[in-house]
C-alpha cells in the first residue's frame, strides 16, 4: 500500500468516526505525512570551488592579471608539499579577513591539491 493510499484510507476512516480522536491514528497520520514530505537539506558549507572563485581569484588576478592560476604552478610557488597547503590557506584567508573554520580550510586545501598541486 502506498503512503498516499494509506493517508487517503486514514482520512476516509476518520470521516466515519470524526467525533473521536484516536491517539494512534493521529500518530499514524503524522508518520505517513512525514514519509510523503521531501527531505530537508542540511545547511552546507559553500563549495571550495565557489569560495576559491569568490575570494582567491580576484586577489590572484591583481597579482598576475593574465594568469592568476600561475601562483599555484610557478617555479617559485610557496607550497612545496601537501602539509604546507592548509597553513597557506589559513594565512591568506586571514589576510583577506575571512573567518574560515578548520573544516573550510581543510576543504580548500583538498580542493587546491586536487585542482593544482597534486601531492
């Protein structure tokens, strides 16, 4: 029996006995209604790619207007190992006035590693 059919049956049954409030039926209706509703998405942190585009790229463009991504790949880059990525992310996020959580820093470090560094 589908949830919609069960609700319909419950409503029909309740219309016959409208004068009595059965706690079991009330709970059953609440459960069935909850099963029919779409899940509520939890508030998620912004995607690292979006944060990178919003906060990092404009600053990188001011340093290297023709090739902002070159800051990651140039021979004299600051990051030389995976362990150095997160501290650099933290340093520059703080310099930009961002109050990123440890999770946001870690997510950005993972994003930068996958996108550019590949350590």
